[in-house]
C-alpha cells in the first residue's frame, strides 16, 4: 500500500535511496526491491508527474525492467519532443548568430544540453531564451521572421505588464511547441519588488556550451540560483519540484560550482532564503554533498525554517502537494523574502501597486479601488 504522506513511497529514506540512485546510478538498496517495499506502478506514475520518467527509464531499464516498462512510453514521447525542439533551436541559433546576437538558453533548454547526458532525459514543455532589453526588439523580429507568432498574453498578464516585470513573450511555431523569449532570467513582481538581481553581471558571465558553440548558458553559480528561484518563487515548489532538485544536482555533477560564490550572490540579490530552501531539500532528498558552505551562510532563523517547512517539507515534496492554486501560496512567498522591510514593501505594493503597474495591467481603464476590490472579492493579486 502507498502512504499518501510520502506519495508512493513508504518513507522518506526509501525515496531518498531511489532518487540518489537516479542521480548517481549506484545499485539500489535491497529494501527497494520490486514488490516488497514499493509499488512500481504507482512509482512510475509519480516519476512521470515529476518530470523525471525518462531519466528513471534510462537508469532502470536493465536492473529494474518492471519499472522501466511503465516508463517506456514517457521516454519515447520525450525523445520525439526533444527532436522537435532541436529542430526549432537549430533555426533560432542560426538566425541569432547571423544577426550577431548572443543566444542564451535558460532552464530546461540549457539543462538538457549541458547537465544531462542525453537531452531527451530532461523533459520540458517549452524553450526558454534570454534576450536582454537591449536585444529584445531585434530578437522579436528574428522570431517573427522564422515564422513564429507572438501570443498577446492573458488578460491578467498583458505584454506591457510582462515587460515591466522582466517577464517573457510567448511564441508559437508552425509545429507543436512554445518558445519563451525572456527579458531576464529572474522575472516577476516578487523579484522586482523584493530582490535585487544584477542582470548585467549575469549577462557578462554567460558561457558558450562549447568553445565554439552558437549559443550560451548561465555561469554555473548563476544557473544554480536561477533554478532555485524559479522553483520556489515562480512555481512555489508546485511544478515538478523533484525535477527541479534533480536539476540542481545534475548541474553540480556536470560543472564545478563554487558554493561560497552561490551564497554570496544569493545574499547580495536578496534571494538567499529561496536558494537555501532548494539546496537543503536537494541535500536531504537526493543526498547531494558539499552544500554546507552555502547552507550555513543562507540558513534563515529557526522560526523561519519551521514556518517554511509547513509549506515545503520533504514529505510535502514527495507527496506532490501544490500551493499554486491556493491562497496559502502568498504566505509562502512572503516567508521567502530575505528582509522584513522587503516583506512589508511586497505586501504594500500588492494591494497598492505602482501607477505603471495599474496602467499596464488595466490599460488605464481602472483605478486602485478596482484593484482592491479584485483582491477583496476574488483574492486576485
């Protein structure tokens, strides 16, 4: 029988043993043998939901064929998707190179190419590209010239609002797939109001995938911070959280990471609490070692740790609890803020936003009282 407290796992230790096996490929412990401790059908479903089905298939196809058989279709789907995205990227890379614009890949597109042995092992639903404000107009022209069309955005997230928060423009192509063109690797109003990321410094540290590559990725330390912030702030640990932890571990396996630099930058950018949470979960659930220098510097107060664990404990991650659709996510996001005065400012600007925010969100048709009514009546912020 499965235990809902830990998803399909009987306990945290068994889950940790299996996830460490996925990371390192070491032989599974005897207490993870089929049909004794875990139900492999339920585990397969969990792995697919967490976005690590292809990685598990690759690791298990010889020593755990029963589990691998349940993951085969997910692996085939990822191979097909990866091939489509490679085709899209080849076109985009050629266009950007011809225009003399560095093409910086983010998140899954970058991780699949550099951190995972096979791009198909890292599932993704879109391709994320970074084009700083100075390059954005030309980048939009290039995407349009390749036959992609821009989505105007949801009513609650129009493009004007995306630009203010350093968000993204979504492009769709003639084939299935979405390309997101980002103003920044660190988008959103939480970061705009409560943090201080140095995008210019991040841009100056970008590295080619190969010495003569056509595209770039973030420096290793910047990538660790970006993945952690994306997982906590953007998705509130609710979107394939285990895959996010695996991404951190895979970065460490594929590239040298200086944890003192990670901690120093996270503190300077005021995202230390968010980064601490992801690193602490990665250490505990995947057994990744060497993180103590960063954890020691970034660790929040015992009270803050206890409160955060009410929303993002190891058990909650394994059980797949999702904060994104509930109002409790707002409290979680407040707990991630490094400084109390930033927390107060975030609350203030959420209920009393900037004039530019009101103009972009409501196209100048509404005033603050309308925004306050949306919060009071519908809980929309």
